[in-house]
C-alpha cells in the first residue's frame, strides 16, 4: 500500500477542513507549492491535490495546482476539486495531473462518467464520498440517493481507474478511518481502492493495508500535525512488492518518474 500525502488548497493556502465544512478550516502553510515539494523530498511516491475553492463552487485554482504539479515532478499527482464538466477534466489533465478525481458529477451523471472514462482511459479516479451508506455530493454539502457501493459498482462498469473512498464524517478529524465500510466497499467492488478520512496513526495504516484491494491511503491532517511521520509510514506499510501490485492495478504510474498509461 502506498501512502499519499494530501495537499488541499483554498484561498492560495494549504489548509485542512474538518468533515469538509468550509467554516472549520485549519491553515497549515501559506505556500502549497512548497508543501508539495516538501512531501516529495520526504519520499512521497504520489500526491493528492484538491482545489477546495473549486469543490465548494468558487473559481477553480488550476494555475496554482499546475505549479504544485510542476514542483512535485517527477512524482505523479492525482488532482480534483470542482471537476464537473469535460472542460474542467481536460484542463486539469493539461495542467499535468496524472489522474483526475471526479465526485459530484460522477455521482449525478452516469453518462458523463462513462464518457470521461472512455476518453481518458485509466486516468479517472471516482471519489466515493460517504455520509453513512449514502454518497455525499456538491462539496459534501448534500447527500444523494445512491449508496457508496452502488456508485462504486457503476464506476467500475464505466472503466474508472480506482475508487477514492472517504467517510466525510471522519475527514480531517484524526478519529481513525472507517475500516468496516472501506472493507465492505473493497469486497463488493473488484477494483483498486484508495482509502481516506480520519487516518491518525501508523496502526490505522496497518489496518487499511490489511484490506485486499486497498492499494493506497490518502493522509492529510495527521501528517501536518506530526501524528504520522511520512518517512516512518513509508517504511512500515510501503514495500517494493506492494508498490508493484498497486502499479499493476492502477495501470501504471504509481512511482517516481512513471509515465501515464497512454505514454508507456
């Protein structure tokens, strides 16, 4: 399993939200570009970058995300936040993202998801954000009718590269991940799962690494507070065998310097 540092940006700064609430913001750095470079220098094999301005319905910060991607090179970046039409998806890929993370539009529009996965083969990750059993949408401000497993199965049928599962009630809380629902999703949907939300300790990482099909975990607040040391985490749960398996499952491009599937 790979450990993927999260670098969320809002208003030009590196922040973390608690449970996705805009009013519950903690600023961790004034320079997201420098933060992206910091995680790369500490050994990250991949970064997770989210434009919270775009996710919350404001202007997307694509130019800033582009600079972060350039600073992280050759480490690949998965990026999202407000990618709710084909133009936004294409713009993020043009900015250098190896994968795009789509959530709300994927949940609300099956035709959009299928078209995006076909056009950008192996480069679309579907965010399965859950409040309980159901999918959270529109910057996590609403709950849809679909369950997380239903969305996961639909994403698999559409040809998505992976699922990014987050229990939004735990995100940014360091309460520990929702291991039970992560495992239930992994058992129900035969595709790579990236786990996220509430990770607070090395033991949390070990528990997630034990779940079949969980190929990566996104860690945010715990890295910024020091509850998890990235280098130590990589030593504990990372291995060449695990990275090789994750690369196979995601169609390539996990590690440093790897090319997108379309260029291999």
